[in-house]
């Protein structure tokens, strides 16, 4: 997705006081993924009444605050292809990435749900449409790389804190932009934005200049970047080496 999507790096909690009788309803990975799938089904059906809403809900589309029922809830929407869904019971977040059509026009779609006590409290959505500023390749044949779903062998897994540090270091390297690397990159590292490779091929100006994730950062290719602010990491999956970042 074109916008950089995230949660808490570390919390030191000595005690937590809840009202008498209050009890948190835990939502595991399957529960979170199910709520995300239900949200998308409700979006297609234009019926948000079936969803488990919290007492207060924040909803945004492309960083614009809206009411539930506005934005993509208005036009006729369908889901194309197989979406990618990931969840993190530690943070209570689920994400849904895929391709949707509105009025028949395909667009890239990303969504983050925050779930508390099995109820939706935050919905953050991103739409990459043709004709809007930024990188875009027609999504008709786009699919999320299979590697994002592969389960890693035990010996290849890294702890949550290390995974977050690697992604945060990527952002730091891009922001510093002086050739110093604050993370570690695989030789075949690739970056794709709205279906367009920005590290390989010739479809994007960055790939035309320098090929590969690390070489681009080593040459200081991102001089227009001043700051990458409010970095959040809503979903971390150690079994897949996966981090979703906003």
C-alpha cells in the first residue's frame, strides 16, 4: 500500500484495575481474522448492523476521519481474488489486504481493525485507486507474494522485539538517508507499492536509478523524505516473520 500502515513496542504495567464485574473477552488469531472477514462481508452487503461495534469507534479512509456508512460503504463493492489476512492477539489488531472494486473499478485496499473485548473500536482503511497521485499498476492480476503466508522453521524465527526493530530500522535508514543502514536486508529484498515494483524492473523511477532495497538506501535515494512519523506496528507474527507497519 502507498501509505506507510503500527502498535506498542513495550509496556511496563505494574497493575491494572478494572471495575468490579468487568472481564476482558479474549480474541485469539482466529477470532480476529473472523471479525475482519465479517467486516468485509458487511461492507459488500452494505449492512454494518451485523458487526460487533464497541461503544466508541474511530473510522478513517485514506487518513480522513469519517462516520461508518461513509466512504467505501457508499458505492457497490466487491472483493476480487484471495485477500491476505493477518492478526495479532497481543495487540488486538487484524489487517486485511486485497483488491476491491467500486462501481466496477479495481483498487488496492488495506484495512486495520482494533478489537477490544471482541468488539471493533478502530477501523483504518486505505484505498489505492487509479488516477490518484502516487504509484499504481492495474491490480487485475495482482496477488500478495506467497512468502507472506509461509511458516518459518523454528530455528529461523526471531522474537517480536527483533522483528519490530528490523522494520523500524528500515524506516530509520530511509529517514536518515545518508547511506548508513540501521537494519539488515536480504540480497533479494524487494519492495512493491500498489502493484508496482520500486526496487526492480523499470516501471518506477527508484528502480530505474538503483536496483534493490539496500543499494537504494546506500545511495541516499530518498532525499525528499524528511521524517517518517508515528510509526506503529499493529501486527507481528513471529511464526511467519511478518510485521505490518504504519
